[in-house]
């Protein structure tokens, strides 16, 4: 039982480090990923969505749709495509570290670079 707890603790620390790095890459404070509720507000800022989406996340079924949309915007914000979004949704424990520790760079909310004029 102690081994299981240690493995779970190490896995949790690894995922926190992944989110911390993602937040840092996006120009946000890394420590924000460990504060409940506030981490969602910062993640919404990273993907370019309004803060009041947090209120919509309290509605059952709507929250699932919003989290899928938020993960899609997160992958677009780092220059990834819809296939990466599927990976984030189904295998987040693998794809979040890839996003954090890989060569992905934050290019702006939803993939919209601040240097492009649209």
C-alpha cells in the first residue's frame, strides 16, 4: 500500500510540474496551477476565453463540453492540431507533459499570434 501511495504521489507531482511549465510557457505564474478555481481562471486567460466560463462549468454536461473546448483551444494556443486535442482529452497524463516539456511554444490564445494582423 505504501508503494502505491508513493507512486501516486510521484505521478501527481509530475503532472503538477507539467501544468506549472505550461502556465510558465504561456507567461502566467506557474504557482497558479496549484490554486483551486484560480487555476481555471488562469487557464481560461491562456486560451483566450472569458472568466464567466467558470460559472458555466458548474452546469452538468455543459462543463464537459467546455472542458473539451478549452483543451482544444489550449492545443491550438501551443500550435498543435485537433489530433493533439484528442490526446489531451483521452490521455492527458501523457499529452500534458508532451506539451510542457516538448518543443511547443505558446503562440497566443487559440493559436492567434499577437504578431498577425487579422
